[in-house]
C-alpha cells in the first residue's frame, strides 16, 4: 500500500480551485488499487471538507485530511479527530495586536469562518482565494466557539514586513508556537508541535508504512517539512525554488495541466 500526501492550492487544485477530470480519474485508479490518499493543507477543516465535496473527492469515504498545516488530522471515514492542536486565545490576540501595531493584517478562525477586525485588501484577497466567509468585528474573541488552531498574518506589501513580525515575536513564541509561510504573503502561527511533516510521520506510523516509502507533493514553503519527511518527494513545476531544491521529482506539468496525474497513474499500477 502506498501513502500519497498532497497539498491543495497550487498542487492538486488548479487555479480555478477545481480538480480536472483527468486528475480525478488518476486519483480513482490510485485509490482503487488499495492505496491511501491524504490531503495536507493550511486551510481549515470545514473548508477542506467543502473542497472535497465540490471537487468530486467526496466519493471516497476514508480520506484523511491534514488541516491548518498539521494542527488537525481528521479521519473522514470515522468522522473523528486524530490530532487537534489549538492555541490559547490570549496568544492569538497578542499576535493580532502586535501585527496590527506594525500595520499588518492578521486574522484567526472559528470552526467555519475567518475572524478579523477590519475588511481590507488582504482579507479580500484571502476570501477570493479560499472562498471562506469572514466576520469583521473589533471583539474577535466573542466569535470564537472554541480555541483557534492558528493565526494568519497577510502582507501584500512584501515579504520583509512579515519577516519583521516573525523576528519581533520569536522570543515570546519559543517553546509554544512556530511559524510557517504558506506563500510569500501569508505567515501562519501554529502550535510548535504542528507541521505537515509531523502529521506525515503520525499517519505513516498509523498505517505501519515507513516514511521512506511514502509520497508527498507540494509547491510552497509550508510543504517543506512534509516533503522532507518522505522518501519520495514531488515538487510541482510551478513550485518555489526552495521546494524544488529538496525534492526528488519535479512534475512535467503544472497544477493547471494535471501535474500529478501521471505519477498517480504509475503508482496505481505498482
């Protein structure tokens, strides 16, 4: 049995946020051959479940979902959490307050919505990319049904502003939080035990599959730990230079042209 971990945006999904018929056929052949297909994304759980339903992956009852960059692992077949790492709401507010003092948009998440204080170009960009609904309110904590899984700082003015925020918060975060870039404009704050790589190791142990025999595909910096954790790492041709530098395979086509399809067809036959 093969385990195949894949990122969503820029990897499995095309720029229209859909999965093409050819790639769906490849996934079907791969799963029908007795293999496990695992989605690994920075997106929230409920949003990934919506993507699964909308793109045709809902036909597979036993999908595993890695959400919030490894803070959540969810078993769709059993309808249960395998991992659920949350942040103290007071820590979330410290991150948001610090970011806003530096002129950086920052947001957090309830179970089904994004929460931030003000609508702006950054929130509009994120809403367009993810199709997740927003709540705008000064009183962010009043909209949290449970402790959140992450905070996300967004800057359209360049990577340097996010680096300054990361450096400013680094001493305070030590031993409890970590950061990861899911794209140059997004800096994510999650539990220090999180990470797609940690989730990969957990799932490989769960199915008694050595990480050296697992496959993973990604395109961005938040995929690096996942790609480093497996023996068969795949970068999309549209991926970052950092991703391509550590992977053993680069796809011939990008995410808009069925980049993963041929690899999945090949694994279905082995």
